[in-house]
């Protein structure tokens, strides 16, 4: 019980923090941690293995992560969309993480 309370206290409490935590997990190779933040609808259509594979195919050739830019936020209904430029040694990508502002779960990536 104490563990559950501590976990809830340490969990991100705002959509921006959820978005950053999700992206940090993906950048750190922790796709299981990132997938745990998805809504059930996303998990049903895009299992962790699919997302992990796509991420590795996209970022692998770019080399080591160098830096992540500031998020640009846009509200769309109950969701907040966070767009960031992520720079790697050999190039950059633009990431989009959509977080439901009510459930604080990732709706899209």
C-alpha cells in the first residue's frame, strides 16, 4: 500500500511532465516504461514491440542523442499535443506526443 502511495506521488501530475517522461523513456531505451503510459486504446492497436521497433529504425541511424528542444504545446479537445525537436549526432527528428489532460495518459506518439 505504501508503495502505491509513493508511486502516485512520484508520477507526473501534469501533461507536460507526462510528455517529457514518455520521451525520456523512449530516448533511454525503456520502451516498456513508455508503453505503460499509453491509453488502453493505443496498447491494443500498437503493442510495445511495434513502437520499440519503429523508434529504433527511426533513431538508430541517427546516432547518439544530443539534446531535446523545448516543447511547443497545442490544445486539441481533451488532449495536449507536445512537439519537440530531438537532435542526434547525425541528424534530428520532430516528435509529437499527445497526452490526455484528464487521464494523463499518452494518446499518441
